[in-house]
C-alpha cells in the first residue's frame, strides 16, 4: 500500500512534515502512518520516538480526516516538541478540507 501512495498519491507539505495520501475505496477505512527516515535521525531509538510522538499528536485530529483516506506523514527534520507536530498536522488537515 505504501508503494501505491508514493507512486500515485497526492502530497501536501509543511515545514516539518510531508503528507502523502490517496483516497481509498472503503468509506470506513482511515489508515495513517508516520515515517521517520534515517536522514532525519540516525539512531533508530530517535526515529521510533519521533514516530510515537507523531501518533500521539495525531490522536486529537484523527476524526477530522476524511473517512476513506490512506496516507503517511514523512518527517523532514527531527522535532522534539509535540505541540509543533500537532500544529503541522492541523495545518495539513486544513489544506485537505
């Protein structure tokens, strides 16, 4: 599924995140993941921490995404502050809707 998102999907960017997505066929399915590349953080511990922070920030806004969206947030740089990640997600969400 990730390959299809990167090949055929649309994307929206902000200063710290890029959201690549496609519209799914099922009206109930909503799948969103986070990707932290090695270029952002060399240590796997830091990459996993970044992904966990992303999921924590996404919890507040998950219901606002369209029901059939399948996508992935890709971090552009390391961000320690979860409130900044929340703001980035909200900015991208406003561009979608």
